[in-house]
């Protein structure tokens, strides 16, 4: 498992994939990343200390992801991140949090005292698909509710059951945010399956997003350089 990388295009930054306690939501039907979650805090902190030791601060921006939410990291790990921010002169952080934490984001902002880009997994702005198929547990009905709390939605494309119309609408909606991440779904150990035809259509139609500085597009889940690389 590779847990440290650099994103060298668009918003240049270092990225770490830390270990977290079990994802508080943990019910998304497409997710098997929670297999990386761990209950032993000592082990979590040991691994995270090692991963964070790679950070050099060369871009002044650090993204922290953890197969859960930033709130699912142990306090000791948060302290380690804060030390890295201070020692390596980090000026901006990217974190992820699930919708259930939307009213607690200021706790993290107050703790780190530097600008934070909050990402959140929305996967689809189609309310039925998101909640009934993906069981995302983000019970908003209008994207403006998301925008009230979060800076950057992560959306997923190419899943069986998703339609071109849903994806076209999602690509329109993400233009309203300062940043967004688009993931092309890859089959994993869950029952949710990739729709190859839909992926082919999407890649042809939306390849230009590769040049959009506001959008990170991941053709493969490991395109940020962290995770299980081949
Ligand atoms: S919130 Fe994220 S980590 Fe938790 S189950 Fe859903 S996709 Fe997986």
C-alpha cells in the first residue's frame, strides 16, 4: 500500500493516505476502502507517524485522506499533522469529511488555523441514485446545501444504473464549486459494478476536464499515487 505521493499537476500538493478508525458512516454500497480501517489506535498512530515523515512541504499544500473522514483520525494523529504543518510550513490543507460531520468542520478549521479545502464524497447529485443505490447517507436534496458546508464534492462516474443524463447534470453542478474531484469507478470487491459503455462515453465527452484546473479527474482510483498500486 503506497501512502505518500505528490500531485504534480493543477493544485500541486503532497498527499498522504493515513490509517483511520472505522468510518463513522461505513454503509456505502460501493466502498471497500474501509477494509483499511483499524481499531488499534497505537497501530494507527505508528503507521501515520511513518507516513507523515515523508512530507517535505515543498508545495506548501498537503492533502490528507484516510478511507474515512478526518474526524475518524485519532487525536494523536491530528497532533502529528499539526506538527507537520508547523515544521514544514504548510499553508493549506485538503481534508475529507462525510456529510454527517457537516456541522463540525469549524472544529478542524479552528484547530489548524490555516485555509482548508474540505472535500466530501457526494458520488452523484441524483438523490435517488445516491441514497437508494449507493447508500451514501448524504440526505440533502439540492447541491446548494452541500456548497454551504463543503468546498469540493467528489463525484463518481461509470456505475451500472447511472445514466448519461445524471452524469451530464453532475458535470454541470460541479462547475458551481471552487474545486471538484471526478472518479471513474473501478470494480472492487463490492456488488456495485462498472458500466464500461458509460465509461467509454464519459471519457470521450469529458476528456477536456483533464485541462480544467479546478477539477481533479481520476481515471483510475490510484491516479493520486496512493493506494494499492499495480
Ligand atoms: S463514507 Fe467513504 S469511507 Fe465511509 S463507507 Fe462511504 S465511501 Fe467508504
